[in-house]
C-alpha cells in the first residue's frame, strides 16, 4: 500500500466495500477499472486491457470506457451476471484539495436495472427474496422500474417453484450465512439462470425487517398491507428493502406500498404445468408458439406486462371472471369503439416506468414530454369508455385519473422537442419564467449586436474579409487576414497571431460578449433548476400516475383479448361451480393460429365428476392426443383468466388447479433421469389434486420398461379414480392399449380415441375424437410413414401378431384388470404375457386318442405333459 499513489489507495479502499461488484471508478471523462475487474471487464466487454506502471514491478491491469457512453457497457456486464458499482467524483475536481472525493452512488445488479432502455418493455424485471420460516416460506418480489412490490407465503417447494416460474426473477436474495448453498442446492434448477445473492441471516430477522418496512413506508403498522400476520413475507420484504438501500443511494419514492397476494386466490399452476402448456414461452424458448404469443395484441408496454400476469394467475372467483368476459364481449361487439380505444392507447407510453424514472430523478425532458403526450390521450379514452355499459369498464373509467393538472404543468413548461441532455438549455418554453425570458432577450440582443457587428466593422475598416467568430478559449473575436493588417483601426486589441491571420477584440465586443455568455450560463442553470422543480412536482403525483397506469394496462389487456377474440372467433364461456367441463368444437388456440398447412379440426369434450371423470385417450402417434388434451387445459385457463375461448360453446366449472405431465420429456439438461422426473411429478399430482382439479397426463410411464410403465400408468389411473379426495377430472393419453380395459372395471372411466382411417395399408389422420378405445395403435403404419425399410416393417407385423395373440386370458378377462380388490374373477396368477404353455398342453392333449392308448403309453404321456408344464 505504501508504494501506491493516493488515488490507487482510494480505489482499493472503495473496492474493498464492493468486492462482489465490478467497480467503475470515475476519472474525468472515463470510468476506469483496475486489477481483476479490468481483466474480467476487458474480456466480457471486448475492450483493450492496458497497464499502469508498465514494466515496473507492480504492473496494474487497467481498462476504461467513456462515461457518456457507459450505458451499453453496464448493461452488457449485468446481462452477463455481474454487478456494477458506479463510483463518481462527488466534489468538483477544481475545488478539491488533494485527491477528489469519490463515492459509489449506485450498484446496478440484474434485478435492479433502472436503465429501462436495456429491458424488454413487455416484461417486468423482478428481484425476489425468499425466506424460510416456521413451516412456511416468505416470498417478496420487487420491480424497481415500476414500483410493484408484492409479498406472499407458500407452504412448500412446489409453491416456491411455481412463483419462481411465474415471476421469473433475474435475481434472488436468500439468507445465507452458509453462502446460501443449502438452499441453492435444494431449489436446484429453479434458480438456474438467475443471479443468486446470499445475504447475512440477520438481514432476514423479523424485528429488523418489520422496523425497516415501517420506516420505509412511514406507517405504524403493516395491517394496511395485509401482511401483518405473515412473518415470512415480512422478513423477505425486509431483505428486499435492505438490498435496495445498499444498492440504490437515491430516492425510490415510487415504491409506495406493499401488496399481499395469496396463491389460493388464483388457479394453482405448478412449474411443470406452466412449462408444458407453453403459457408465456414455447418449449423451445421464445414467445412465439406460446399462449402469450397468440393472445398478445396489447398496444402498450404496461398492457403487455399485465397480460402476462393474467395468464400466469387465472382467477377462481366466478363473478370476477364473468365481469372480465362481459367487458371483453362488449368490446368484441362494439368494434368501432374498440378500434378507437386501441388507437388512443397506442400513443400512451410506459407510464409505470416513466413514473419510476421521474421519482428516481433519472427522467429527462423527453421523458416528461412522453408523459405529457400520453396524458393527452386520456380524455379521449375516458370519453370512449363512457359509451360502454359493462360494469368492469365502468369501474376502469371511474378509476382512470386524466391527470390534467400534471399534463398542463408539463405542457406549460417544457418545449415540444427538448434535447436529451439537461445541462445545455433549450428545455423550457418562453413565457414560463420571467427571469428566464429576460435573460433570453439579453442573450438574443447581444447575439444580434454581434451579428450586426461584422458588417458594421467591414464597412468602417474597408476590410471585406473581416470576420466575427467565437471559440471557447477567447470568446468572441475579430479575425483579419495578414494581407489586410494595415487597415486595422486603433481600437482593435491584438489577441492571437495565426499563420496567415490575426485575431482582435474590441471593448464593445467584450462588453456584449459578457452579457451574452453571462446570460447563457444563467439560462442553462435556471432551465435546469426549473426542470428539476417540475420533475419533483410531478413525482409528488406518482401515486395517481401509477393508479391510472394500472387501469390503462387492464383496459389494454381487455381490448387485446377482444381483438383476438374477434379475429379468431372466440366465444364467451359459461362459468359456474358445477365441476363440469363441456366444450363444443374446441380448438387449440396456438396450433390453430400457427398451422398453415392443415385446417384445424375442432373437437368436443364432456367431463364431470359423476360419469366422465377419467378419460383414457388412445390413438396412434401423431393422431392429435397431446394437442387435444392441451387444448382442453388451455381453454379452461383462458376462460379463468378472463379471455373468451376458441370453441363454439363452452360451459366451465371452476378449476382450482391444472396439472399437466408429459412422459419422458427431455429433462436431461437438469441432470435427473427422465423417469425420475416423471415419477416425482406424478407424486406431486397424487398428493395435491382435488376433485376440482384438471389433470392432463400425457403418456406417463413412458420413461421405463413397458411392463413397469403399464403397471404404473394403470395404478396411477386407478388411484385417481378410486380416492374421493383426489378424484380430479383427468385426461389420460396413453399408447398402452391395455389401459382401455380400465373402463371395464371402473365406472367413471371412459375410453376415447382419435380416429384414423386405414387405406391401402396407410393411415389417414382424421383428428376427430370419438368414443371407445383405439382398435390398435398403428405404430407400424406410422413407422412406415417414417420410411423404415420394408423388411423391417414386414418382420414387425409378424412379431406383433405373435404378441397380440396373448391379450385376453381364457376366462375372457383382460389380463391387466386383475388385482386383489378390483378384479371380479378369481383366477390363478398369470406367469407372464409371453407364457404359452397352456396352449401347448391343450394342443398336445387334443392330439391324444385315449381309446387306443396302452397303460404304459398313458404313463409316458403323463410324464411328457408334466415336463411341458
Ligand atoms: P399425438 O400426441 O397423438 O402423438 P399430437 O397431438 O402431437 O399427436 O399431434 C400431432 C400433429 O397433428 C400436431 O403437430 C398437430 O399440428 C396436428 N394436429 C393435432 N390435432 C389436430 C387437429 N385437431 N387439427 C389439425 N391438426 C392437428
Ligand atoms: Mg403426444
């Protein structure tokens, strides 16, 4: 340390407090990085690594970026999972005695990005804190770019996983005196791709967290937030605030409240179900091919984010669902109003994020203009809403505050097209501030005088090439070329000599210059002050802006749902508590929208808890089983999120949870065997399903040997049927034909198959679901379609014939239906499906003519038969 420059010492001291971040150390117009930070940053950012003290014994690696274009570099580091601590010079270098004072003013982390330009507009960027408590987990999520701050509690790992998938936070805070390792291990792949920050355990202490929350919101109790009785939630929220304080040194007044939500108010969707149903992302990644991708006709960023939330949290309350349907249906019907509303909203910028920027004092004049032009749309929106009848739209209309005062204040102050920078003037309108106006006129007059001076002086001196110019060093000056120097008058004072010209000033030129420059300095300062005052004034109205933004987001979602409903002919489903599901001519919303080659074939469905609880769906590969089952799940989910549905008609009894499991899905990347994953997921279903749940099982059991697979599939189905507390409506697709036998012994099991037509040994997919089990699986025909060699196909037919001959046992009872309780016939245990000895015995006995047998022959025969057995 002793041999170091004072600046390096200052650097190391600050760096020691931010050891987990890359320190951007402000040096004049650059941010410099040193040592390991420099090595990392130069690699990630692909910038040149240089060296301080080159050649000396203590070389210091170094790299830097210009501060005025630092945003993309910061964004890239954060994108790559680093934190960036921004260290600024906090005093004027000219005024500093010794080394300039420097401080970290902000730490940018993946979960706390405030530079919204680098974020997806239609996605929230969440920071989540998790806190284990007595039997329950506390969860808190914050989006600093909108001010949304929510808490909840959940009972188990499934609940945690579900929230993690729904919010998809970029960064997670955990208690971690052990470095968070135990929790990280336990949560496994649910944390993959997120920055995980273990914080000291004391950060999560209840008293501390509660005190911090009360202090932050300036209230005396947490009752108002609905979480006073949820210690886990309070502890998690406290950790978020602690982290916020550590990283954001400025104001965050747009975080106005904490809102508590309860998972039981919404349809429960576990992690695997969200993924399998491709709600917000397709299995192969990206929005395209997801439900969100199809439904998203929103025109604002806020609406886009809200639609994602609605998809992730379908409702359970019949009345609330109906009121959304009613609103959407009205907007479908009144298409002119719908179009006008969408056009009006199209001009509304991201009010939530603008508001956050205004509160955090990072908004520039362009942002205020964006706010203004958005608010200018509101009276029109409100008027259009006034002509609609549905109660929900009426409520929205009542709750949207047109914020005329804010709009007016901005529009009075800020010019229509202000510059990005705040410190060069040009922001404030004429007529807004008397002092500013006066200074401007002085500046204008001075400039006018100077402009006139050139022609005056040319005339006075007779120097035709005389010029009046300005530069930063000398200010205004008069330039005369060398050849004309003899004509220069007495009162010119020489300032500078160039190669072929000289520069002069005159007292009156300087007098005006002072006026102009003095005025301009003041102008810039006054404009900046006025702007800041206005920004603060608007920030005080942040609560109103947030509320209106939220209502406009809902309106945008309802309009989007109406738009897609209109485009794709959706209908309003009838909602009730019956537990029935009746869908007439239902379609898969995504496949019907995406498939170009094949017209989508609609299908009907009837399910209930009385006769049609468990539907076994068979049919060859590629027939459409998976599509049909997902379509049913999606129709239910869409209905409960408030959307109309792709069907001719639908009657939907509220579903409390949807489960979907797909056999042998590719989870190899997670290091678990596929079969293990399948079975864990199946266990989760059997433990959590209720008679109001909807279960979609797509070829489970596929991940193991055939006999194991059939046995497990069979017993899972029986369990779902036989246990009244589970008894969920279940769609069960299987290629194990044997399962169709369940319908023989179980009364609420029904067989369906997806029809195919055989034609010239080929199959044609009809895509129609019909009653009954499939006659056979057509696997060989499908193999043929796939182009397997002819010889292989022929041999497969032979083998199949052999196998099929053993399907029913002698009593006509399907083999697999037998068991200790369930089976009707009492028969001796079967040895194996391939056991053929009874037939050989019979064959041998048939051949015997007893009337010609000698006693010795009879004895030998008996011996032979015994051996056969
Ligand atoms: P399975 O699960 O029976 O193997 P899938 O559900 O995966 O079959 O469907 C196979 C293909 O058939 C899908 O790619 C889909 O595009 C198409 N398909 C499925 N159902 C329909 C339908 N009702 N109308 C039109 N095409 C369909
Ligand atoms: Mg399938």
